[in-house]
C-alpha cells in the first residue's frame, strides 16, 4: 500500500485551481440559547449578525434551526424572516406557532434552508433571522435554556 502526503496543491502557472460546482468552499456558523421576547416589533433571533465573505461568484446556502419557540397569543402567529442585517430578504413563514395565552403552551421548533442566487466575489454578506407577533403586542418568545438552542449556518457553494 502507498501513501501520498502533500503540504499544499498549487496550480501550474497560467492555470486556475478550482473546486467543481456544488462543493462547499467555506462554512460559518453561530449559536445561542439566549432568551428573547418581542411583541409586534421585529427582534433578532441571534444575538449578532452572521457574516461571510465570498471567495468567488457563488451561491450561499443559509440553514437555520430555532428551538424553544412559544407564542402567548391565541389570536396571532409568529412571523420569521431572513434578513441581510437590516432588511427582510426572505419570509420563512408568516403563520407559525399560534398560542393560547397560557404559560403552559408547548415549545415548538422550526428549521429552514434558503439558497441565494449567485453572489459577487470577494464581498461580505451579513444575515440574521427576525421574528415577531404578526398581529398583536402579546409576547412571541425564544426560550433561554440550554435545550432551546438556535443555530444559523452559511455555506458558500461553488458554481
């Protein structure tokens, strides 16, 4: 049996070494279990925005998992959006987790994926998830315990 060991692979002069389409070029991720509550004003689900700087003109795959969702309003739902740090770029759902005005409402979980169009090369992009009560000012909450973890991951996908 033979073993090939290398420290680096370098393209010959005049050639560009590139990964085939569909390969993941880089991954950034954040997680939190911090307690957050809001009424009908948008609040960030993650304590800070997540940024990625593209290595080329590629797509970004945004993946999220939000646990510990609870709604204290029987007449409304929670709306979740992916944002670019300030503006809504994609509504994940506008009608999630109706409550019953009870402290005994069960916690819910939400997972999502969003593939962007091709982004510019060598450019920083920032994302977060925002949520709110879609009708009233009663509390929409993301619980703050260790089993209510929220994760946001961005992958750059070679084109």
